[in-house]
C-alpha cells in the first residue's frame, strides 16, 4: 500500500491517473499532455505500474496504460480510514450523544 501512496504523491502521476479515468491510453497519447522528456515520463509510468495503480497491455510497439481501479479503491479506502481515525481523535465530541 505504501507504494501506492508514494506513487500518488507526485502531481504528474496523479494527472496521468486522471487522464486514464476515461479509459486506456497509449504512452504516446499520454505523453502529449506533458512537457517532459520521454525517459522522465517513462519513469512515472514505471512507478505507477510497480504500485499496481496501472496495468499495461502491449499491441505491437504500442503500450496501452489502463487504470487499475481495484488498487485505486483500496488506496482510497485506506486513506479515508486514516482520515476518519484522525478526525475522531481531533473531534471526540462527535461520538458523544447529547441529551435533550
């Protein structure tokens, strides 16, 4: 799970994931959205793939990237769980019933 959070920490990788919400895209098509060198962008793709946030599919010389929703949902659930626990500690009065 820490790999997913590390991958989500970079704004370029978050933008890649936003682009993939609408469906699979080739590496070339994704690259059109960034003013980055190919090796830099390739490094971001690798981090996302190693974290399990994207899957790849090769078609000849083209690599298609696809959002891996199950890992995204798991990461978001873990984040929301952490935020909920932090909120409970910060505002303990929310769990105390009030008398009328």
